[in-house]
C-alpha cells in the first residue's frame, strides 16, 4: 500500500511539473506480482545492469525486446522469493550486511571508502548496491531454508550410490551450460507440446551455429539464464543424474539432445571436461567432539541481542561454573539442545566454514567467543579430539554430499515452478 501511495504521489508531482515545464515521462507499472508492482524504471535499470554484465562476459546480447522479457521474468521470480522471506520474517540485519559488503571490498582489494568511490564512478548508488547485496543474501537464505534444508538422503541411497562404479568419487569433471524450458505444475499435453516445439526450435538454432550462451540468455527459464546458462565446473557425481548420463560421451563443444525431466525440457552443452583427480579420501582424519549453543536471529532477536545472550551464557560457564550442557538444553535453538548441545564426533567439512574455523582454533576443554554463521550465533565448546581410520565413513560422507547436491538442483527447480504457479502475476501492456 505504501508503495502504491508513493507511486501515485510521484505521478501527481510529475503531472504538476508537466503543466509547468512541458511533457514529462511518467513511470508506469509493467507487472503486478501478488501485492507489489514492478515499474518501467525498475525494469530499465535492471536491463542496463544485465547488459553490462553480459558485455563483460563476452556473451552476445539477445534482441532488446527478448532481453527485456527475460529480465522481467527474473525480477518476478526474485520478487516472489523476497516476498516469501518477508512473510516468514527472514531478514538480513545491517551488521550482517556490513560484513558481507566488507568481504566484497576485500575481495577487490579495496578499502570500504575506495570501494564506495569505485561504485559511484560506475554510476552505482551505494544504497542501491547495499540493498542488492541484502536481497542476494535473502535469496540464498530462502533457498537454504525452503529447499536445501529439507533434502533427505537415506543410508540406502548412499549404499546404492557407492555400489555403482560409475559413481566413483574423483571421476571426470565438466564445465556445462544449459537451457531450461520450465513446464508449469500439472502441465496439460497441449502446454507440453508447445514447450517441446520451443525447445525444438532453439535446438535447431544451436545446430545452425547460433551462440549457445545468447540463446540461454534469451530463452532459458533457469535462474542462471542471464549468465549464459553456465553451471560452472562440477564432478559427474554432483550433476543431476539426467545430465551426468547425457554428457558422459560428449566432447567439449558438443550438445545433448533435448532432455525431459519433471521440471520441463533441457538442452545441455559441454564447454570443457577434464579427468577427475583421485578422491583423495585420507585413511586417517582428525575428528572433533564438540557441543554448541545456537541462538537464532529474528524480528524480535537482533544480532546484537543474540550475541549479548551468548556472552552472558559464556560468563556463567567460565566464572560461575554453570554446566554448558544444562545451558544448551535450556537456551539452544538447535536440535542438539535435547542432548546438551552435543554434536558428536565432527569430521572436517561437516559444518559451515565460520563454525569449523572457530572450532578448529580451540583446544580441548576451551570455550569460544560468540561466532556467527548463516544459521545464527553459536557458542562452541570443544571436548576432545582424535585421529581415526575412517576411510569407509568418509566415502559414505562424500557420497551423501554428492547426492544432496544432485537432489538440490532438481528440488530447487521444482520449488521455483511451484512458487511461480501459486503466484498472482499480471503483465501490463504499453498502451495501458
């Protein structure tokens, strides 16, 4: 409602200016996404950004009207995910955002002041840049919660995966690009026929030598369409099973026939491939036995609040002799709370980097300061360490991770399709 009021106010101001100074173009709505709108100026700004990005990548630009349509679809999908984040009280506070922006500046080897000046020289507003980073972080958190966090890999699936030689760890790696023609939930035979005809047309154009990345940017319904559909380097066991089988016999530059999955139709190109290195699973690894207390942030618990609570709990353990396990049972928001925060024996790579780096720096019996991860704020207690011969367990762990990643891509595409099909989206034509 506030946005619509602001838009009406802007229109009124523009009308007054027009009366005094001559004709002025008034911003207009190009799409309605549930209760929000996307304006012509929003779309133009994003098209300009994507155009610069594709030009830097050397990706041939689609026709202007095709690119604009693709960008609008991406904006609609982003808006739907951000709306879900807002509805479920998922947010990125300013402290977390500042850290993320700081890491981007560090990656570019610039101080924050230098980074800000560099953005402004490129015509990028500092406030808008921060908001875009915040939105990207929200999109990642939404995917982690709605998709990745719900993927289950059973022991039977792991055993079956390891029983097949073609799934051996360390096999070939592929640099792939793809085009997805997404089918709506419960698509009718007529809808599928139209979608297949579209895929056939694009496949024919690929066969005639049109640039794959340009066609991906023009027609793909995948989130990575505007980067030319590139999936980056992945080992075969981490590819969706449909892709892994289809590209196994292809050489760099070759393209699969049209593939059919639950998500729709796919065309996949092998950009490059290389022989996989040995899986390198060591015969022995160091394991850590640890406990933790997790405080999650929310609309009512800020980062500062969560950190302060953990500082108080740490003080009670260090100075007051309180039991860490008892405090974890009462205060931790993790499933391990019922076990006094006990995480058992942890392998390298089992936890997120922020948690693992802090844990690895502690000695047995040592308690950390509060540390932040994507899940919230943690207090970590290292109880013991050992070196174990765990090669078979590590192979199972690597297989479980590979299956999880393989399932994640497929589940994400399916979730996006359902999100889009449930939404109210209205396109506004130029003459309205």
